[in-house]
């Protein structure tokens, strides 16, 4: 695929749409498809898809004409199709399925703001997206047409951020921030920039992928007033990397916005080393740095997309060393119950002694690294940096730093408290073997 040009597609059903409409994001938004009749004009629907599309209580369906055009209409297993066209298995519950698997609602000090990590927050600014991913981790709130941007909630979020100085990084998500009315998005960014301790703002958006025509010069002119601004897009399969997406990413990077990609590991879409390698290499070609590959969350409707964690490790094994380091994302399991993001990777450290580590490389070559025996960490103040202002949340780093000696599971002290019955060995004299704790008894 070396430097093959990125292509542009348009489904036959849209052949007569004039270019100025097709390239207008408002036209794309208002011509999204969601009914069996509309789909049938573009795709050769399967029985399972028809069943799902007619099912009551289905998570919202909407697809832009641009994105649906990337699908091969006659291939029921098309990897783009599987991401956005519902199938009957979506309606099936599975073991451990949860509504809010990341416990985001519990971590919200005010509605729509998730403060899970010490120095950064997730700010949900809308429930709307340009199209809806079938495996959406936030399907409990996303897509609801009655819940739009709430000014009252926004003001509460801003107030919380103002009084929480440890937050230096705000991640705008939703829903998709780039479907907000341009004036509202600009206001959100302006208000965040007025808070002095907020160093960086980032946006998580699939708009460049669903509707690349939204990335206009007016939009990038507006966004670049708020630097440092970062943006993560969401591409799962190389087929999503079109000429239009390449152009949108070019505009964003020219505006000085570093781009990353967050993908989700999905059965039947990208659960294959070769597909993943092509994906990350194509992303790097359009100057998008692969950031995370997520294990699919335990969320309603996503059961049929899940893979074992072993599949993710196998993919990482096939990337590291085999391709540019820039192209290697981190594989993440977002811990159910709100444990947060946990990176998982193959083992490269095989063994160690007090002066040597044994390592293996991507080819299976095994080597040793002789460690220094006279290493003394620098103790002078200028090397120490400053500790985090708030207590707690230091975890393993806190153990290493010596702030804490242990981390105990919940209820540990209660479980192990035997209510002070004295141990018989406390009565040392009585039980000590002769000649150690006491004088030999006289005969
Ligand atoms: C993913 C996430 C972040 C950002 O995490 P990074 O690892 O810094 O990208 C922040 N807050 C919440 C609640 C998240 O889920």
C-alpha cells in the first residue's frame, strides 16, 4: 500500500447531489440516514440489520451520507458498516454488562464533569454526535435529542474548575464537541482559557471522520486562538482514511493542533495485527499519532464487539519493533467500576538480579543489560521538582516515594483484626527453647 493515494467515495444514491451541498457539513448533518427505507437506498440490508433497525428502544442511529459512502453496500461484514449499522446481536445482554461501566457518574462533582484523575478532567459538553457508534461507551446519555447543551450545567462546571486548581488539563468530549454551534464551542473555549491554572485543552471528536467537511478554515481559525489545543480523532479501520479525512487533518495540523487517534478494539472490525498495522501506518501518513487502542467496554449493545484481552496483547506484539515507534499506540483496558485506564502490553523484561536485567526484543532475541552498582539518585533540591498539592491518588508512585508503606484493599483492617487475643508467643519466657531466652533451670 506504499503511498497509495487516499481515495474519495460517494454512494451511488448520492451521485446527483451537487458538490456544494455534499461538501457542506450542514447538508451532511440534516441528511443523515436512520430508517430502514433510507438505508435500503444505500446498502443491501441484511435480515439482522432490518430487525435491529425496527427494534424498540434501540440506541440512536444516524449516519452521515459521507460516512455511509465508505461502506461496500454488498458486504455485510464491511468493517465500517459494523461500527455504525445496528445488528440484532446488539439487543443481547451479556455477563458483566453495565450501563455506566466506567462509573463516570460517580466521579462527577457536578453534572457532566468527570474528575477521575488528579490533574485533568473530562467535560461532557453535548450529547450529540455526527453519527453514532454502535459500541458507544456513553450510550446511557449520548444521542438523546432532548438533552442538548445546558447553560446552567456549563456554569456549574466552570465554577468547579475555577475552584479546583489542580486541574491543568481539560478534555472536551460528549457527545462530540465539534457538532456544537460554532459560537457555543467558541464560548466554552474562551471561558476555559480565562482560568489561569488550565494549561491545556483537548477535544475528543469523531467529526473529522464522520464529516470531514466540518473542518473549515473558519473553524481552524477559531480553534487556533485557544492554543495549546490538542485533538484526538477516532479511526478504527484503514478504510476510514479517505482523501477528505486526510485534508481535514492537514488543516488541523497546519493550525498547530497536534492530532492523536483513539481506536477501539472491535471484533470483526480491527481485531487483526495486519489491519492494525495498516491503520496505524496510514494514520502516521496523515500526521495523526496513534494514541490509545481501547479494549471494548462492558457496555450495553457492545457484547458482540468484545475480544479477549489476549487479542490486544497479540496486536501490540505485532506492532512494537515491527513498525515506527510513532505508529505504536498504547493498548488500554479502562477498568470497569471506575478504576481508570490501565495500559497492558506484552512482557519484555524476562528476569533480573541485583546487577543485571534480562530482556527480550520483538524478534525474540534475548539480551542482558548490566546495571550500575554505584548509582546514587541526585538528592539536591533542584532535581526534586514539586510534589502534587493534593494528598492521596499517588498510588504505586507514593509507595516508591516513601510517602506510604502499603496500599490496602477495602476492609483489610477489619478482616485481619482478631480483637487483641494475645498471641502465645508473646509470652516469650515460657516458650523459648532452653538456652536462648532464659537461664537453664537448676536440676
Ligand atoms: C480518558 C480520560 C481522561 C484522559 O486520560 P489520559 O490518559 O490523560 O488521556 C481524563 N478523564 C477521564 C474521566 C477519562 O476517562
